[in-house]
C-alpha cells in the first residue's frame, strides 16, 4: 500500500490504476496520523517549499526516514527523492530495492537523526551526496540531504567530515576549496586594502615621480603646474623622462597619515566574528561530494551504531562512549586489584571555536602520546587521554610536553589561545566506586 499526499487539484486516478491500494491525504500530519506503514509515499502539486517540508517531515519521523518517496515537482533535487511519476516500472523497482535493503536492518534502532540518515543511505546504494551554494550558510555551501534529517544546527557542515574520518563515507569529487576565518571558520569574509603604516582604508593608488635634481619623490599630481611637470621642491622643469625624472616603485598614498607605500596591506574581515586576519593566516576548507563506503554499509548492517561508535578515526581517536567504556573497565580493575592497574588521565582544553583548526591539530597532538594511550575528542575543544601505567611523576612530564607542543604550534590563533590541562592520577588503594562519565566531569571542573 502506498500513500499520496496532494492538494485537491491532483488527478489520482492514474496512480490508483498503477497501485491497487493507495491512500490519499491532503497533509503530512494526516499521513503520519495513520498508523499503517506504507511501502512508498507520493507527493504532488505542492510548491517547492511545501514539497521539501513534507519530505523533511517524513525523514525526521520514526517510520518514514528511509521509505521511498516520489514527487512530480520539477525543481526538487534528485537525491532528495527516489523518482518522479513518469516511470511506473522504474519506481516499482526502486520501491522493491529500497524496502528490501531496509528489511535487512531488522534490529536497527533509529535513535538519532544521524542513524536515520545512515539507514537512508544504506537503502540507496549508489546515491552521491551533493553540496549546493547557500549564501546564508557560513561556508557558502550546505548539503540538502543533511538538512532533511538534521535538526541540530551546531557544526552541521562537519557531520560528513567526521563520518569520512571514520571511513563510513568517502570523499568522492572535490567541488571547491574556500578560504575561511581562522577564528570562527566562516567563509563570509570582506577583503580590503589598508595602509601598511596606520591600517587606514583611506588610501589611493597613484603614480609617483622622482626628481633627479633634488631627489624629491611624490604623487604625480604634485608635480603638475599649468600642464607642465615642475618639481614642487626645487622648481626644476622635468622635460625628459629618464634624464630629468623617472617613476618610482611607490604606488599608493594614505590620506590619514600621509605615508607613501609600494604595496597596500590586504586584510580580511569576518562578518560573523568581527575579527580581522591577514590573507596568509586564513584557513582552507574543501567541499566534496560523498558516498557511503563498503565498510560503512557493513557497519550499518552488522555492527550498527555500537560498532561504528567504537571505531577509531583516521587520527587514532575513539568515540567518547567507547572511551567511557574503557575507563569504566580501568576503574573497576583498579578498585579490585589496587596498584596493579595504575593509570592517569589528561584532559586538554583549547579555546578555539573553529572545528577545522581543532581537527587539524588532533593528529599532531595525538602523536606526542604513546601508542598505548586511549584518546578521544569532541567538537568543543576537549581532548582526553587515558594513560595506562602512568604515575603522577610521568604525568607531569607529559603535561610539559603538551604545553611545549602548543607553544611551538604554528597557528594564527595560537598566541591568543588559552590551553588548559586537567591532570588526574588514580589514587593507590582507592575503593571508590565512580562511573567514567562522572569522573571526567569532576576532573574537568576542578580548575
């Protein structure tokens, strides 16, 4: 049985001929109120915005996040629907394939919008996720498919970056590389030319002349007197270029401080965080199309969320829930066996808003720890390291190495960044029963 969501103008007689059992609804809410599960949903004769709102409502629901959806609206992006109304045989094939793939996810729990999106991708084996230009987005790009499922705006653009790092998705085609603010990672930048002496924008590009007689250098307009070139300092007539005068390298003048300059100073102003940056300090961000990898399909089918979350990413960091599981084990073993399971924990907090910068240093930071260390990170700038067999003295040496790492870090915002360390060493003979999540929270609030 299929569902049709349409306005009153739609002639659904053809659809009824193609599908013996079809229920007609005038709104999404009416369709969702029906407790039956439909094998496909057809949407017709709504405006583009209405169409997108209905599809978004279906994808965010607990029943239709992976259901085949078809629409006859010509302006809908192809990856948001599974076809139009024109090819009945092709639609039936898509319905069968998608529902068959979905039926293989018998024990799949769609407990989050990310899991719903991954199930959607799993059911559509060859789909490529495309970006589109979006002037209102801080990166000038967004992913329409992601916006269908995601109702959390924070760091939305990095969801695919993270999934790619876990090898769930693969970067397929490079679409663009953009310059972004090193402070907040926005691409909404305004560029201006400034005076290199006083930083004023009140500058002008002019030609400069050099008088050979007295050495006077100044804007050409200062040498023009009654249509003749006369040095304003020594009053020498400048008749022959190369003999009486020449042009200098200076090409600009500042009307605030009066200084001449050869080159102006370019400066980028971020509309979002209101900070200025030199062009050489801007960060780069690559925009890709994405595909679900074979490993990603296997993880969704066999391991589902738990297996995916336990995977190490490309920088050798584990997901936070897995980190908690390991730490819980260490806490229990240390409580039972006392000193045999000595360990320390080091938290590192960097006050950067840019996920791109945090991500860029993650691999370098991880490399200064032993391979036996268990590391995790999150989007808010926290890094946590579980250090087996490490006592308080050894932890002090590691802290020193971390501070040296940040002192020597080549990053435009490093000088302005406060780096906080949260050290902890398990007490010998401790019988305290505490959960890993609680312990980490306590450590993070000690300073």
